[in-house]
C-alpha cells in the first residue's frame, strides 16, 4: 500500500518521513477552506485529493494558539506566518505579559475504504524572540515546555521527539502498525 502525504511543504514531509517509512509526497494544488476546526479543513483536502488521485492519503494541519490573543490564530497560522513572519508573530505576542502558546497537529488519514481517521499531537510552550536556524514556520520562536531551546535550535530528530507533529505522526505509525 502506498501512503501519500499531500503537502507542498518540504519541511513537514521531511519530519513525517523520519517517522513513517516509505511515505510518498504528493504535491497537489488544493483549495484550503477557512474553518477554525482543523478536521473540517483536513476532510475537505482529503476529498479533493481522492477526486484526482488513487491511494491512501494523509493531510496534516498544524494550529497555533497564543494565550494572549485568546488562542488565535489557530488554523489561520499559515496566513499569519506568510504576512508577519516568525519575527512579527514574536513581536505581537511579546507585547503581552502572557507568552504561552499551544501547538496542535492533526493528521487525517483517508484509508482505501474512504474512511477518515484522525491523530492529534499537542505541545504547550512559550513564544520567544527568534533563535536558531533549523526548521521552518514557528520553530525559531517556539520553546516547548521543559525545553530551553527553540525548535529551530534542535536537530530534526530532537524536534520530532517532542513536537506536536511528531506525536501525531507516532500515533499514525502505531495505527498503521509500523
């Protein structure tokens, strides 16, 4: 069985490939609907992928919630990052007294029978001024609880061991008996 990860993000693919052996990347231009519920976003993408390609697919959505702005931006983090970049997001959060954040990754698996299964990983931490050169997205500004380094200061293996994406991917791997 070929398992396709529908993503254009090379960093996400590299991280999941470390945990899910034999994963294949499928770069499809899919519409990303707007919803605060990551499962709604994922379900829509999975249906689009199945309409144009055969196989078993996974789609991933990572959300970020900053306590100081009532858990926003959530599923809209992609657009916040595109506009503000990590530096701008750190600047926004660091204006407040509360720098806590939660990262949540939801992976949706559409199996050969067309059923969807969800795997969710979560990691709490805090936002800091940018540090480190590894990773992508919020990695330079996010320090997970219990850590002293940003995700961008960790190796990919170290990040995978503690990240929300790594947790969700390990749940998927267990489900697939890998």
